[in-house]
C-alpha cells in the first residue's frame, strides 16, 4: 500500500490518490537510482515539482525503505526547515 487513507476517501478519489502515490514512489526510486544517497529535502528538490508536499516524499521514502529498496544511513544534514534529517540510500 503506497497511499495512507487518513481522510477516509473512497471510490474514484481513493483510486486517484493511490495512483498518484505510486507515481511519486517510482519517481523517488528513480532519483535514488541516479543519486544513490539523498535526504528527503534533497529528493523533494530534485523532483522539481513544487506542488508535491515534502510529506509525500517522506512517505514514499518510508515505503521504499519498508519494501527493502532504501535504507536510512546514520549521516545527517540540515533540511529545508533548518532541522537535521537523515540521508537515505539504495540498498
């Protein structure tokens, strides 16, 4: 499951949200294939889609980690909100 239905949508709306989440995850995975190691903020910037929420990028990264595609490193960098965030990399 790539979409978490926290707003209890149904029907066509839920289907569209699920498809969008899958598309975002594929895009994030392809970025990691190219760059190998990134923070969520770096991945968000690399997407070059300012309408995509950073939380969606974080969700995709978490799901890709759960699926054994990415792994969180012990390395941190300052993110776009001035807070530290971890680098993730392809396994």
